[in-house]
C-alpha cells in the first residue's frame, strides 16, 4: 500500500499538475492514481483487520486534508457512485478546507464554491445522514466565514435559498450547526464580534422560521418541530431577545406532555431561563413562572408513577428559575405572585423528597440541596424587617425540608445496602455528609433560624 510506506509523499506529479488546472469547485477524474490511493486509504481505515494499518491510513488521510488538492478530491468523493465512507470523507475534506483554510480561498472563487456546496447539500438531502450532516456543517462554516466580508446577511440568504428549494429541513439543520461551528472554529476577537453582530441581525428570520415550525400549518412537516426547538436552543448562544422569544417559550409548555419533545423542551427552557438578560424583563419572567407553576400536577403525577425522567426535567426548570431570579422571587409584594413563589418552592421540596434513596432509586434530588442553602441565606441577607417576614412565611417549608432530609438520609435495610455497588454507597455517604455539613451544622441561615432545635437534634441522632 503506497499510503503506508515510510515516505508519505501525497500526490503523484501527474495528479498535482492536473489539480493545478482545476478550480476548487471542480472534481478530479475518479480513476486518477491519487484518487485511487485516497479511496484505498479510506477502505483500509474502515475495513483493514490490522490496527496499525488503520492508524497509518488515518494519519495519511489527515495529511491530505491540508493540501489544496483536497478541494478537488472532496468533490470527487462526493459523487453518487462512491461508497458512503468515501462520500463522508469527501464532505469532511470540504469542511476542513472551509473551516481551517478559509484565507486561502480566492474571492473570485466564492460564488462558484457556494453554488456547488449548496447543490451537494440538496443532492444529499435524503441521505446518507452522516454525509448530509457533514455537508451541513460545511455550509455552517462557510456562512460564518463569508458573513465577515463577501457575503453580509449570509444567514438570512441561506434560509431564503433553502426554503425556495423546499428544503426547510436543511435550513433548520444548518441553523442548528451555526452556533456549534462558531464555538468550535478559532476566530479572532474581531471576527467573533462581527459574527455576533451579523447573527443578531438574523435573529428575527431565525425566530420566524422556528415559530412557523412550532405552529405547524400548511406546508410545514410536523417532524420539523423537534429540530426547530434544537435551533432555538442552539441560538441561545447568541443571546436571543427576550420579548421576541417569549411567545415561543410560552408555547413550548404545550409540548411538555409530548414524550418525543420533552427533553429538548426542557433544554430550551432551562437555557433560556439561565440567560442573565432575562432579569431585565420581570413581567415576561413572571408569565413564564406562571406557566411553570402549572406543572405542579404533572410533577405530582410523575412522582406517583415513579417517572423519574419527568421529575428530573421539571426539577431542572425549577432550579433554573430559582437560581436566576432569587431576588425577584423574594421581593414581590403582589399576592398572586407570592402564591406562584410558594408553588415553586413546594415543587422544589417535592423534588428533594422524591421517594427512594439517592442515587439508587433516583439520581437528581441532590441537585436541589444547593437551592435550599442559597434560599435560606438569601432570606437572611434581606433587609431586617423583610427578612423576618420571609422567615415567618417560609418557616413551615423549612420544617418540612428537615423532615424530608431526615427520611432521605436514613440508611436502607441491610439487604438493600448489600445489594448496592461500592460507587452507590459512596455517593449516598457523600449525600449524607452534604446534608450534615449544611443543615446539622446550621450553615443555611433560613434553616437555622426557622427550625426547632429538636429537629437538629433528630438529624444529629
């Protein structure tokens, strides 16, 4: 095998001369010595029984992606007659040239490269999935680089073009990948600033597409709803505007009951709620809190049915809310909002006290401990009179919390204990130590100042 010889010369002189006659968007003939060698290396990487040969094949292929001829080789490998593995490497070569070698692209070649790249993406719309995804990543990288100079407004133009080709699914996939590529490609500080500015200008078009997919309707595939939610979640990287995003966020609560969408809805809501900018829109936050409080019945039903997945998802949303808006929650004077806060606190308490032992029967109740410690300290840090009112208001909650923690820290039966793994026992012991450190020693002011001494003695015992 030529590619595994000690002298890893990449390209036969004939192929090099041939490539110099071609533009970056043109393919090499499939039967040239160099293409035969590339395909042989790809075959060895995936099929050869010897690990050493596979390793050398991978090393050689990684070397090829840094050579200018990988443009032409990439397009050749992306022809329909090639194997899936070869097509994937073709897309990989093209992505690498775009993402890592952008300065080498001649501005005169920009339009032709873009045209061929879009053609290939649409050609592989129906799959194979790994090839389509890699081409989508290449388009995302192209958009990020091009928007800084030759193609301002690249995101909006990409959405319009792919929609005009009846390829909304491709538009959504590229949009999901743009923030991911933004995080993975090394850009200068100036480039990042330009990209963020361009991305924010495109947000209205992105949210419009997400909204259409969420609402469904004529011409919109119901399957697009899930990927549109992934777009929303991904674009939080660019700090989505709160007023424009709020209707979409509130609509997401309607999909909580859909098992296929539950996880991505939770991710969207948690990441949106953790945006510091949302604090500047208290009325919008209260509307979202009202929606969250309506999940109390859902949480109770999930606990009854031992559905820890639903419980954990609701718990994540509760903690995102209480962590981000603790001051807002403690400083409202409107009765209906005080009721909402009490509802949230009760729901967190239910998550802390889910049946069973941590981490065997459930593995998330420990995430609520930090909330209780912070909640108590936040109350104590308020102005004296207000702090006293809050302590009176939530004294019953803290008393119930101690009762819950007493139950949760009890050892299981001997038979159950023996059935646990060493890791499970260690995690349980660490959980008990955490409760001991924070509660029994009274490090949380709210717990210390509202619970009876007898409760602490019970914990000590």
